[in-house]
């Protein structure tokens, strides 16, 4: 069984090292009191983020009452704190720094060089989006790639495990100037964040993202990478504008024949092998995005589709045999439910054929 993150981080050794770094920079630090506060009765039951927050609260009781003094101590130790323990530093600012807006933003920019302030910046974006985004826009020009990534990652409308930004979901206008600065970034770490940000925005404002992507595509290799990654949800949804950006035209001249399964009933832990023929009738070469949709049975008795990519390639006129397999091994990220399932073959966003099979329990 995989070790839980909460058992890898915030160990006795790592918390002790954390306290030792503070003591080196603040001789008045009561390490004994800090550790006593940390190891409260419920400590072992806390999840990862709860442990992080609990450390922040324990710091509040053992660092100077003056916020500026306290945060300057944390700035001094920030290069030496690693892992999730380092996330405690921006978390402290998130909890206690809202009334010290400018100082808190500067501290978060420093902390993110060594960990990430992407979660801690969210309350500041909610309180004063204009001012905070101006600050983030400046960071998008930083020489430090972690700060440039933070400029994008921190304002993602749908950042996983983070405070929601409903105003940014409705109107992402303030985000685009930052992404404009990052569209040709030399760092893949930064480009991935910019692409994920656009992909987030596409869930609520697809046309705005498509406008950006149509303007950016073809500018450079790095920008094209961002555009392709940013459009992944739109491509899976079969959005015609997104498909056209990459040259995937209408699939009316493509026929899918003879979808065949190696079995009609599949046991959990087995895999299904399916094959079909792809027939291209157009006389010119065709760029094809080939996918299959798996309609999974859910706990509520309804089917829910997930799209899986098979290939993207250029085909000439003719008939081509395709074979693919799909595993039904239960994993932590997916539990399978018995009953009818369905596979659909999708060409350039258009469902061409579909067939059912049954998922059954192990004999």
C-alpha cells in the first residue's frame, strides 16, 4: 500500500529541523513550547493541509507578535525549508497577513522561490483582485521561473485543492495580460502552468480561450505547445473551433467499420481488446484525431463518459486497421462498477460508432 503524504512530510525529524532553523535566526524562539503546541492530542489524525495549518497556528504563538518581525524571520529561513513543510510559510501569511497587504505580497513572492505560494495568494486575490494581479503581472517578468509560474498558477480559476475564485471564473480578463507575458516562456514548468490556466478558463469561457489560441498558434514552438495543452478539454469535447486550430477538419469522409470486442463480458481486473477499421474516402491527405469514449457505469446507475486518445496522425486515402485495449483494474483514482459499459469511436470530435459490453464480477 502506498505511503500517505501526511506520513512522509511533517515527521518528527522534519518538524524539528524546521524549529531549529527558526532558532538559528530568532534566539528568543521557544522551541520546546513550539513542539509541544505542534504535537497536540489530534496531531497524528490531521491530514496534510491540516498539519500545515496547525504549524502556522503554532508559529503564531511562538514568533514575535509584530507581523513584520515574524514574517522577516520566516523569510530568513525560507531557503532552508523543503517539502510540504515549506508551504507553512506562505500559509502563515495567508492566515495572519491580510491586514499587512503589501508586506504579505512581497513575502509570498519570496516564499514561492523555494516552495509555492499558489494557495496562499487566493484570499488576497479575492480581497483586492486589481492590486494583487498587478503585483502578479510584475512577477511574470521575473528572472526566477518559480515566480513566473506563480504569477500564472496562483490565479488559475479552477486550481485544484485551492480556494475558489468565482469572480475569475465569470470574468478572466485580469488573467490574460499575465499569460501574454508567459506565452513564449523558455521554461516548460512555466508554460505548463499557463496552459493549465487557459484550460481552466475554457471550462467557463471557451470562446475567450479560443480567441487567444487562434491568435497565438504558429507564433513559436513554445507558444504552440501552450495552445495545444490549453485546448485539451475543448478537443476532448469535440469543439470544432479548437479542432480547426490544429487542422482537424470535418470527418464526413471518414467511416469507421467493424468495431469488434474480444469478449462481450469483461471481469473486473481484466482488459478488453477492441479493433475497428478506419476508412478514409477523401482523395487528399487527412489529419485525424482518433479517440475512444468509454462510458463507465457509475454508482448511481448512470453512464459517464471519459475520452481517451488513440492517435493524431495524417492518413492518405484507404482502409486502416486499429487495435486498442483498456484495463478494468481497480485503482485509487478509479473504481469500476458492474453493469453495461460502452465504447464509442470518435474521429475529429465526431462519434462514428458505438457498442456495448458488460462488466461483471470476478468468478
